[in-house]
C-alpha cells in the first residue's frame, strides 16, 4: 500500500522540475481557511500527469462523490493535485485514471452534466477499480483539508495549544455530568 | 549501550518491541540476561510524533503488503490493509488506545463454557485463572491502569457523557471511563492526559503507557539491551538437536545479518509471528518451526468489532479527549439466551475527521454520505469489542505467489466469519442503537469492522501439544528454546482488548525463562 501523504500537494517543490501537463484555476471563497494564508485569492494548481480537461473532469467526479455545497472548489482541487501527484509516480494508476476519465466524458463533458446525470454515470462504474481508487483517495485527502475541517467542525491537533483539557473536552452541557465515581476528577 | 557480537550465543533474541517483546526485554535485562531486541521499524519519540493523522499513519503503520481471502467484510472494505498494527520501536503500544481490560475466568474456558459449537476450534486455556490474575495485578501496576490500585478514573469527556446517559437509561450498571493505561494523575515520571484525542498518532506527552518510553529505556539502562532498529527477522535457524541457534535478519541498510542466540522469543504481532515460523522451514521441520501439530497460523482471531455512531441535535465533538475512555461491562457475560456464545464490550470511541470517512463509514458516497459527514461535530461514537470464534481454517499462510522486497512470501490471511460473530455483532449494534436513541439521537449509523488491530491465536497455547503451538509459558511444544511472546499465543480472543493480557503473559514468561536458564534447562 502506498504511504499516504499529509499535505504535500499544497507545496511540492519537486513539481517545478517536471513538465506541466495541465492547469486548474479558481478563486478562494471569502472566509476560506486558506484565504487567511494565501497572498492572493486566486489559486492555480499545475498538473504533472493529467491534462486540464482531465483535471476538470476529475474535480467534477470528486464533487459528485462528496457533494458538500458549502465546500469551495479549492478543497477539491487539492485532491486533484494529490491524485495527479500519485499518478506521476505510478504508470498503472495514470493509465487507469486517463481511461476512466475519458469514459466519463464519452457522452459529452462530464463536468457539464447536472448532478443527477453525473450520479447515474458514476453508479454505472461503481464496481470498477478506477471508481474505487478515486473514491478512497478522495476520502483520504478531502477530509484532510483545512476547508473540510472547518465545514465539519473538526478542530484537529491541539497539542500546540495544550490539549483539549482546558479547551472543551468536557464542555457538553445538554446532558447531566456523570457521577464522579464512574468518571474521575480533573487534575488541575 | 552494549553491542553484543553476532556470534555471541549467550544472548536472548527477542523479535518485536511492542507490548510483548518490549516488556519481556525489560524483564529479562533487569534480571541480568543479555538481550538483542530486533525491531523492524524506526525509533520515534513523543517529539517526533506527527499531528497529522494521515502522516502519523504512514510513519507508524506496518505497510508491507498482505493478501487476503474469505467472507469477512474487511476483505471488501480494506482490501490492501486487512490489519492495522505498527512497525516502529514500541510496536503497537505506540498507536494503541490504552484500554486495559482483563479476560474473565469463564473466557479462559471457552470450550467448557460454550460447549460444542459447530465450525469452531475452541480449546480451554492451559493457565489457571488465579495465576493469571496475579500477573494482571502486576501488569496494571506497571502500566498505571486507571480504576485499579487506587488510581482515579479519567474524567468524563463529551463523548462519554452521551455514552453514559444512554447506557444508564438502558439500565446498564457497570459503566465508567474504562480501565486505561493513561495517566489520570502525574506518575511514572509521565504527564497527565491533556485530552488531545491523538492517542492513535502516538501520545505527544507520553501520558499513555508505551514500551517506547517506559520498558525499553529502562531495559537500556541495565546495560544489557542491544536494540537494533530497522532489523527485520527473516528466518530462525536451528541446530542438529532441533534447538534454535540463530536469527537471520535484514538490517537497516538491507544487509543480511545472523545473530546467534541461546533463546529466541517471537513477538512480531499475530501475522508476522506465524509467518516467521513458516518461513523458517527446513529439512527437519518441513512445515516450519514448532509446527509438528500443524497449528502454526491457524485459529487466527481478531475481535468481533463494529462501530456505532449516534447523531445528535447538539454538538459533541467526540474527537476531543482520550479516544477509548468509556466502557459498558454488562454485556461481557455468556448468556445463551441472547442467541450467541461469549460476551462483548461496548467501548467509547472517536475517530478524527480524516480517518472517520475512511474507517468509520468506508463505503459511502453521494448526498447522504456527505450529509452524514457534515454532522461530524454532533456525533458520538462507540466500538464493539467481542469474542471472535476461532476456526482452524481462519489462518495465516504464506502467499504462494507474491513476494516482499527480500523475495520472501508475503503473509496471506483467510477469514470466514462464524455465524456466532454475526449474531453477536447484530445484538451489539442493536444495543448501541438503543443506547444512543435513549440519549436522544436523531439518527444512528453502523460502521463495519475496521482493519484488525487485535491479532490473536495464530500460535496458540494449549495443554495438549496436538491442539496448539506452545505451553502456558509461551514455550513452543516442539522446541524448548523457542518462545511465543505476543498475542499469537492466546488460546482464544475473549472480549478484552489484548494488550493487558500480553503484558501479563510477558511478565509471567520472563520469570519462567529466568528460572529455566538458572536451572540450565534452556
């Protein structure tokens, strides 16, 4: 099994040494967790395996697999970049992706279809290794983005802030507290 | 730290540095016994643990390929990762969630308690419960287990408050924040739990017991430990008298090394331990070492597992706090009226966001799936941990085709779930469903069993040498100076998370080995 990578698709200097095969661009939504960090709200990802069309198709597929209306395109674009990067190291994966994406576009651009149509097309290929590979990579990478964390209310690591001990691990107030005998004291 | 010579045949070689191997290394070295400890992984430390769940997974996990077959759902849901254990100094005590449960007396006598069960291969454990209990007490002191020896329980997290409310409304009586090898107060020169929720990524403040920073440094301090990291055992050699004499391994640079040994103890987790014995076949032992009875790799058990997720109207933030700090003990009984044999625990559980869709609900996609994930902050979670019925053909074998990077056959896992497991999982999920509904859940979801973290039984101990691989001390029936020192030696799974029992057995085994050495019996 390939080792999962944390967030290397954000900044990967090795990419500059490779040929650029495609580009996807967009604009960060106001209030995006990345907007605070990025120097500009415009974003672009350069692809090293997939073409711009393939990248766009893949992004539409990712959004159909995990349709979060309030999740901005930049989050899905990070997954496109992550998958593109994996494909750069794995010829078999690259071939599978290109074939699978081209099949999705067989009856006209997949990205241009409405959601019902896209879902119907995906249902047809649900059992294929291509679909499963993209689905699993999407799970792994999409929910590791700062935007998905913000959307789902996940605060992530808190070691740098001293843990949740004083940051709400027991702040639930809509149920009574269990008796001390079945829990334990806070060590202050 | 001493480096013992490759041809020093007075050393004990321990393979694997987790709960079994790490504890045994400390216990032997503090008695003056020279130990070479081979660990396939690297050495991390609280300072180097990653706070990215995906990165931590890549850093700590045993990712060498395994193949698999059988009707278990893991084959479908996690085709490339059927088991999840560690390859790092400290083994799976680095990523474990620290629930430290005892087996019950009746769980050590499953053949007697459950009676004849078609399609199972139960035998009773060859160890008297009273004796095991003594070592449980020692292990609990060593690991500073909460709710034992006067150590206070962990405080209630949000996730536990929901769990507790539902459990009490259902009428459960033994519900608490679990027996945890996580500091509820400063002790053992380690911090209290800061409720980070990052148990599985390695505890950054070492509040959780792990051989990485407890047993292993103490063993090093004796001057008798030679820990070799990046050292993967590939073969155990034997002499003309049939006793083992040396361990072949690949060092961190990939070179083959041969370490001579007086004694070899295998603690490579339930998959790699039987694999190594099978890889060590010879003209004298054509079916592998310690395999005269044909039991090496057989009777492989995990636990009957599954997740239950409750979705509520209000926030829970289950990821905040010690992951497994909650337990219902009431279902850990054998009551045939429930329609299955054996018992199970309901344990509090949380998954971080990146892991939740991968492990907690691994096959979803589309609108419903996305909506579920979006309610993550309002979710409470629990894990079912129950008896897994052993079957002779649920087993670890050598893959006939696929090879690892050293050209050795990769392990193949075959698991067909017994109907008893299915009945138990169904019962436990229903109870979990009722529990969360009693606490006010608007929706309850079930997650399938995750990749197996509790790997047991594949070199089991038995009173009769025809039924298993080793005796009650982990000493193999066939080869007196070859020992099994991890969960592979369990005769059955019971319903307790295995680490406490592994540590208790390692403490007991160390005493036995020291006595046998003094008596020149081994």
